[in-house]
């Protein structure tokens, strides 16, 4: 057994060394610290910067991420229609619950600075989920708690027991094998994690932790970058996800702490990646900052030179020795300048002379040329970064439209990349829900009657084939306003059609704004059946069951009403 572990450690140490060499050669991590300094406005004291790297980065992110992240789910088969509505409600609640909006923004910033914005997906524990240890309901484990004392060993608020999660991972904490150019082609990926030694020893997932030494110091300026030997009790873990054998392996100080089947590899690796400038041959994409750093240096140099010329251009004068007394010099520099100053000199023209320099106008023109190169490289116009430039002559509508379309092309491409990553994240998180949510949960949805209902479900009941839709060309997903507008247009088109259920059509419209006030759906009066004819019950909705009064006895009237709605096909 010991020999097998030694062979495993030796094999992965060799793989990781080659992966580090690959990153050093093509990822250029030695430059990432400098790019981050640029973004932080940390320049040399003798430089007067024009920090376009910061301003363009802050202009880029709002243009590519989703301001109100949401997802629209369409069933691929008719029998999945009821569960699709429930799954959509669960996903849109989950997006807010796990803070996916902030994670996407941070990943976009990572991609802007380093070329690669990694997002890591997980379940229950930040450092690996082992279903065999799930001793609580809803596939929750106790791996976030210490085994010997009442304290936590995981501290992230957005990583909760029994819940999926998404976190951004700095590029300098990732190792990939040599020669693979996309995330989906990787045979393995390694996440380097720095954890307190005591937390590692108290984590019940791990074994062989008794002899761990730790002794690493986290870089104080760059907390996520490689640490150095020191006196603090941190240790470095190499968390490897092996696609070839579907294994989760954790190595530390030549010890195998974990070697289990990777339950999170349900649709490939539990990672997603934002790359705005992909490299055709290598996984390590091209950083935007790397491309424009020389223009940034030129702008700083021009601004520094202009500042020096401005200082030289201040009014200076020379005067002959003895021509002016100190009091007379003070009078010339005073705010209250006297009308006349007496000189102790025969010829005032030779007694005092003025030195007047000027700021070369070429500096301004050169700065504009460098800025134009900067904008063209990143695909931004002056207006897109918050500047308004009035044209010398009025622009025609055709010219304005052509310029707008040209400048939007690259931003649309980046939004499309983020939209694909957003969709893939939701798809993978849903696989975790289908697999691990084994006990009943509850979520509110809006039924076809326009009212809000509480529905119970399990992950297996929601399992199905779905299409996930967002609209990157607008920068926003399908929102409530869009749905209401579409429903209103549908109502105007079909309200006089005798083949359309007019009551159901009105409920559809009111249902799109029921999140404001669910009672609005009561405005529609149901036409009653003819006297003596009972209403025909509708089929129950597959995979979706209303709450029963036995589960929530204090809400018995509401539960009974929901059960009746389910029987009539309202849900």
C-alpha cells in the first residue's frame, strides 16, 4: 500500500512540474504581479500616470457581465414542462443565493489581467465533497466542522452545507498539463490551495495528516500567489481532478491525503473558464493588459514629460545684483502688486529680464495617437469609456449606426463568451441538484393561474432534458419586463381570436407581474360550468407535487387550495 502511494506521489509530482513549466513558458505568470500593480495604480514615485489599464478594465466589466443574472429554461420534451418551471425558479433563486453575479465579475477581471478567468464549481464543502460522509439530510456533510473542538475549518459564507457553489480561482493557483488548448480537452487540472495546517489536520476527509509540517507564509501583498517558507502554520495542497480515471486526488508534502472517485465530474470537469483572447495552441490565453502595456508606458511618459515642461513654463525673471531688494522681490510676487516699484539701477531693461518657456504641443498630439492605439487594441470608442466627443460637423444617422455597430462587435463577442459560461455553470449546477438533492425541498412558483404556489420536489423529480436561454446581445438575460412585454404583445395579437382561451390569455399576462402583487390574478373571473355539470379534473403534474396539509398543518387552508389547483391543472 505504501509503495502504491509513493508511486502515485512520484507520478503526480512529475506531472505537476511539467505543468508548472508549461505555465511559466506560455502563461507568463511573472508578469501578472506587474499587471495587478498597474490596475492598483502602484507606480514609481517619479511617474505621473494616466491609468488607462484601470479605467478600461472598469469600463469592460459592466459591458460583459449580466447585471441581473437570470435563466430561462425550456423543456425539450412535453412531459418535462411542469418540472422545467420549478427548475427555473430554483435556478434563479440559486443564482442570488450563491452570489454568481459577483463571481462572474471577478472572473472577467481575472481574464482581463491574466488572460484566464477560472470558475470552480462544487458542492457542500469547498475542499471536496465525499457522498459517503453525507450523514445529514439533503446530502450535507460535517466536513466544515472540526473533529476535535467546536469550531469551523471552512470560512466562506457562500459555501453552504448541502448546496452547490461557484467560486473564482486566480490563474496563479491553477496548473494544467502541457499542450492542451481548451478546458474541455484537459485530462486533468490542479488547484493549488493554501490552508492553515490545523484546519487540514482537523478535516475528516483527509488521511495521513499526522506528520504534516506546514511552515508556509502567504504573500502579504499578493495573498493568493505562491507562498514562501516562513514561520506561519500554512500548508500547500495540490487538489488534482483526474478526468482519465475520474478521481479526486489531494497531495501534500509527499503524502496522499485523499484519493476518491470524483462525484462532481458529471459533465466534464467542475470548472468553467472565461477567455476573452484565446490562444489557438495553448490553454493560457492572452491578457488584455499584456497587449496594451507598452501604450500605457508611453502615456505615462508623455504625461510625466508634459508635467516637467509645465513646471519649466512658470514665469521666472533675472535681475542684476543690487537692482532689487528682498522687499521689492516680495512685492513682485505678492497678490497685491503695487503700481510702481523703484529700482536701484540706471537701465531697467537690463536690470530685470523674464524667462518664459512653453509646453510643446506635440506632446498632446502624441498622447492622442497613443490613446487611439489603446482604444483600437481593446475595441473601445471614446464614448464607450465615458467620454463625449462633439464632431466638427454633424454626423448622419447612417454614420452613427455604422460606428456603433463596428464598436459593438467585440463587446458582443465578449458578452457571448460570458453568456456561454453562465449557461454551462447553470447546467452543471443542475446536475449536482439532480444527483444530491435526495430529500424534498420547497420553492415558490407562479402557476398558470397567475398566482404564487409553494411546490415540493426532489432533485430526481426535476431531472430532464432542458434548453437554457440567455440573450447576450442585449447584455441582459430574459427579465420580468421582457416577459411582460412579450405577453402584452401576445395579448394584443390574440385577444379577439375565438380559437384562443381568452381567460387563460388574461391570466398569462397578469401572471408576468404577479411578483408585484399575486392577488392581481383574481381580477379575472372564471366562467362557471353549466348547471348540473361538474368540472372535469385535469391530470396531475408529473414531478411536481403541491404541499400537503400534513406537512404544514398551520397552513392547511392554503395547502388545500393548492391541492385543488393541482387537480384542475392550474400548476
